């Protein structure tokens, strides 16, 4: 599990290098352990993210996230 300072560093990096950019390509292996509980597939996940623009990044405790429109 990462430390909070490590997560803060990643969020800072994401804000500098990812926010404002468009996702051109996504590779998502179809893994039932990852996507099965959400009721989707790797291909559907990749299709949903491709072409989206990253508008924000942040953290909550030891987790980081980025927002898409």
C-alpha cells in the first residue's frame, strides 16, 4: 500500500502531464476478476475511455483518481 506522500506525488505528476490531454488508445485485458463484478468487459472499458479528455486528478487518502467528462 502506498504512503500518502507517494500518492500526492503521483497526483502532482498527473496534473502536470495528464490533465487536459485526450486518451488516444486503451489496452484492457478482458479479466473477469477486474471487470466481471462491474458487468462489463475489457473491450467495453477500452471503448468507453478512448477519446475522453482528462479534466482533473485528485486523491482521497491513499487512493488517486482522475476525472473524465
